[in-house]
C-alpha cells in the first residue's frame, strides 16, 4: 500500500517537472542545439519538447521489454512470475469447471462422464481430496467397486480426508455383507467423528448384530450426549440392551448378575415385556413375590401379554384354580376389556371347570374378532358344557384356519418371530419388534392344531378337527351346528 502511494507521487512529480520544462522551452526564443559525433542539430522549442516525449516513450518501452525478457527467463527457470500466475489461474479455472461438470454429471446419474471430468479436474487442480471423492462415488455408480475401493484407500493417506475414506470403505463392506470388517471400520470412523449421526447408527446396528451389548450401550450413550437421540428413546433402547446383556449373563450361568441386569432393564423401561418377565423371575428366585407381582402388574397395565400372565402364575405355582382366579383379579382388573384379559380369564375359568363363567369372560370375542386361541377356548367351553360333538368340531375347524392373533412382528420388514429378540433375524433392525397382529394375519398356520388336545382334552378329538378342516363334507355338516351354537 505505501509503495503504491510512493509510486503515484513520483509519477505526478515527474509529469509536473516535464510540463514545467516544456513550458520554459516554449517561452524562450532560442532553440535547442544538440552536438554529437561532429554533427550539430538545432531544434525549435516545440520540436525539442516533442523529441523529449518521444525519447521518454522509447526509454519506457525499452524498460518494459527488458522486464518482459527477464520474466520469460525466470519463467523458464521455474520461478513464480506474473506469467506463471496467469497460467496458474487459467489452469485453476479449467480445473474447477471440470470439477463442477463432474458433480453435475454425478447428480444426473452419468457415472462414466463424472469419472472423465474428475480425471480432467485432477490434471488441472492436483487436489486429490476433491477429485478422488468424485471419482470414488462415480465408480460406485457405474459398478466399478475395485476402482472405488482403491480411490477410497487413497483418501486414507490425508488427515483431512481419512474419515471420508474410512466411511466409503465401510459402506462397501456393508454392501458386500462383510459385517465384521465393517464393524471395525465403523469404530474407527466413530473415533474420528463421534458426533456423526450416520456413523453412530451404523455402529450401533453392527454392535447389536454382533451381540456386543456393552459396546452398543456406550454408542447409545454417545447418541444421547451429542443430541442425536431423544431421552425417552434412549431409555427404551438402553433397556433393550441391558436385557440382552442379562440374557447373555444368564447363559454364562451367573444367575445373580443376570437377575440384577434384568431388574435394571425393567427399571429403565417398565413396559418392556421380556424385561418385566425376566425381572419378575429374578424376584421370585430371590423370594420376593410382592416385587415380582408389582413389576408384572405395571407391565400388564401398559400391554397385556401371555408371558406376563405365565410369570404371574409362577409366583404361586401350587395354588388352586379358584385361588388363582381370585389372585389374578389384581392383574386383569387393570385392562378388563382387552382381548388378552378376556381370553386369560376364560382360560382360568376353564381350569376351574367354571364353563358358564368362561363363556361370559370370553364374551363375543370368538365371533367379533376370531383367532385360533379364542376359537379353541370356545370349543373347550362347548365341550365342557356338554354340547354336541359337531359343535365342538365346528369351532375347532375354524380355530385351525384362523389367524393366530398378536405376535412379535418387526415394524421394519413385517417378519413374524416366535419369541422376542433385540435384533430382527430377517433385516437386522434393532429394537423393531412389537406385539401386534401382523399384516395378512388371516393366513392360517397348520401348527395351530398342536395345542388343541391340551384345551379340548384328548388327542383324537384334535386329530379329527384337523381332518374336518381338510374335508369339505364334515365342515358342511358342522355349519348348522355352529349356527345353532351361535343362537
């Protein structure tokens, strides 16, 4: 800045001096004589002024030409000059144009064109942290996985791009099904950027799939800490992981640690049915039936479930059927209109041979929302009350072909599971199993007939029920009997 001001002042001073000298020459009557080499030249004042201007212009041109030649020599020698800077700017402009065109090609789905533009941009820019990323993504788009992996590995050499390279290779390994390597890469990526939500989710899913419950709980805590998961969701999923830890501890034979882990899981999420069942079993083993009952009643109030009823029955396994009905009132009184409550009370009355009470407890569930369980209960009620065998078989025929009712269903892929588990066996999603009726629940399962002898009484009756379901003629005979039962 100061040098620029000095140059301007000097330029104005020189121009002023020249103007002053030219004025003095014009005002004189005598001319200017120049003698050189035996020659003498006389110039008028005006011609002398013009000659001085021409001389100054010539000197300026000579200086500029000399500077240009010096710049060329420096350029050839490799030194930075205005000429080199010009070419650098031109090369940079072309490089960024190629990079922009490559990004547009990638967004348009033209992977091969994007790779060509990325290579051109690299020739001009020599910035692999930009061009390698474009090349890798374009190579993935066209299916050149080897090229993409090589390019991602090149990104690992620079601290600025190491995370991008690890993440890219991790996603490749996931698509290949190599979850073991993907887990190690996810851990490295998480160590570099613990706040990255996608990496958090991927690591959590892989840890759950590998049954690394303690590692998954640490990742879950990081998601809560960095604000990528609501606190209520964190409590629920932490409870799922704690329950999974408890099951692993139980398999190792450490019963005390398993009970403590199950109780902790239930504390974190009281409505988690498997945690409530396991915690109740732990309390029963400790000789604390009141604590077990309290846990089960709280869970039943949130979601009635057969496993909760079985655990509640285990609190007093030797009680009489009448005493059991009375004790279960504390459980069933919370959700009396729920289908699970109605079927449970009907089954308890069946065990006590109180068949009219069982029919009353079941209500119209067998007709308003028939399932294999409610229909089988109705068949047992009819048999217990001494109804005609055709009526019983008609209910059994419907039970064999009816849907099973609520089951453990994955909310992500709709896969039905026989028991609850933290990770879906089909899509590997974490904490997606809920107790509900699956889509297409009207599809019958032939295995439903296995439970009929236990409810009705004898194996031959259940076997006949299966035959009735497969034979058209007996079913036709059974239909009037069923209508009679309905009336």
